[in-house]
């Protein structure tokens, strides 16, 4: 079976069960494609127990490494809670591991205090028996190649090797819902991943400007969404037609304000989408000072037109740090494909970096903002 240790959920008080239920549901959803598993929680551990021959524990284990809320996970085998049964299980279950290792150590945890041996005594008993069975593998309590873990818990005892680090964070959906503005660049997929890690369910939104942006650019964004799904859950993208708005901006607004006014329209429309989905915030991939539209003044001008919070999880990261995360979640190679998104269409030669709000209002004053937003919202499709 698989043992999934809870992360910061364990610090919750009376509402801990709420977070645990969310995580159990996410675990169940993640392993559904890998067969039938029984999911239950005991002593801050979620047990994922295969039911029947169609349950692929290897692929389920890989999938669970991307579930937010799990701090670590292990493939384990269970037995009765006696020292002799534990030793016998360790000999059999870890046979292949001992054939590859040159040194080992046993660590025991006794969650069931009724067990007759203490943790150190149990480790010595199991370690001594394993040393006799595998005499070519030396005991090394400082830097062992193989770490044998023994856990004596409420129902049974469990044997496993070193745990694998989980995704951490909070269970998806435990902290509400947000609309994420997903472009084809490097930053916004990383921002989406980071805010999802805090338990936020994501509604992805993409603005496309056909024919200025190609079908390949659209497909690029859908690929990014698919790569984020193992972490974020369902990622059906709200596709917003943006061509007319950008053409109207080009016709009627000063060039240096193109980007700011364009982004204000994105905020307007995204807020409408948030209202539709019951989302409490927007998410963007802005990093302070990275480009002209990401100064404090420009971001204030962009966000001035809406009433819900804008979450910016990469705001303090530099490009190298963002790229590292993008590589980790496997979005980087897709993000750098050379297909332009609408943010690069009609880019001003000298964008306004420190706009004043009265100038922004005046610059967009010739546009029928409400009508343009409503038309775009009505044209939204889901992909």
C-alpha cells in the first residue's frame, strides 16, 4: 500500500477534518485512473490500499507525488503487530533493496504505545535479524545506503524504505477558488502552480487575438493547462476573444498606454468570469520590475478597475527562480515555443511605466468599456 503523510494540515485545529476530507477526495481522484484503491486516514496518515489486480500501485505512487497537501509518501507492506512478524516482513519485502545496498539502518516509530518494545529496542531487534539474514550488508547508523522504516500504528505494523518527498502545500479546493490569467509565457503557469499549492482551485483564462495570434499559440496554452492538471486538478480553459478590444485600443488610445489599457480589460473580463465561477480572486504571473507593465505604478493602474484581490505569487522571484520552478513542473519547454500570445500584439515602442490614474482614465475615455467587455464575455468558449 501507499502511506501518505499529511503536511501542514496537521497544524489545523477543530477544522482539521475539513482539510483532510478535501485531501482524501483529491487523492481518490488522482488514483482513479490507476485502478481501485481504498482511501482512509488514521493518525495523520492517508492510507492508499489497492483493491484487486487492476490497481497499479507503481503508477499511483508516481501520481500521488503531485497531490498538494501530502508532505511525504512511501510504498509500504503491512503485518501483524509483533516483533517477529515485522522482522519476517522486512526480510521478504526488502529483499531486492538489500541485494543492491552495501549498508543499512533501521528506524522505528511506535505510534501504538501498547506495543511491548520501545522504538530503539524494536530497531535493534529488526536490525539484528536483518544483519544475520544479509551478512554482506553492513549496519551504518550515520550514512546508510538503505534506510529501513518500521512504523507500529493503530491497526498494523508497516515496513518501508525512505519516504519520497511529496508536493506539500494545502489540498486543492480547501482555500477557495481563483481565476488565473494563463498566457503562453513562462511566468503565468508557474504562478498558477504556486497559488494552487496554497489550496486554491483554479479557473484558467486565456485571451486570444485571432488572426494576430495563431492556432498554434492557442494549442500551446492548452498544452500548458494539461501539464498543470496533475497538480491543479481539472483545467478546462476559458478562451476569451480579444481581437476587437485590441483593435479598438489601437484605434482610439495613445500608443504608450496600449499595454496598460489592454491589461485593464483583462481584469474587467476576468472579474466577470470570477463572479460566474464563485471565485474570490484573480491570479497573475507578474514579477516586480521584470517588464514595463510590472512597475508598482503600472500594476496599480492595471488593478484599479476591479474590486477583488489580485494574487501575484511570483512577484518577488527573479527570472532564474521562475525558470527553475517551470522546469520542475515541466512547463518550461512548452512556454518557450515561439508562438506569440496577445500580450505581445500591438506592443508599444515606448510603454508608459509610471502612469498617473487621471491619464489612464483619459486615455481609455473614448472606448465603450462596458459594451466591449460584455461582447467578449458572451464570446467565451471552453477548451
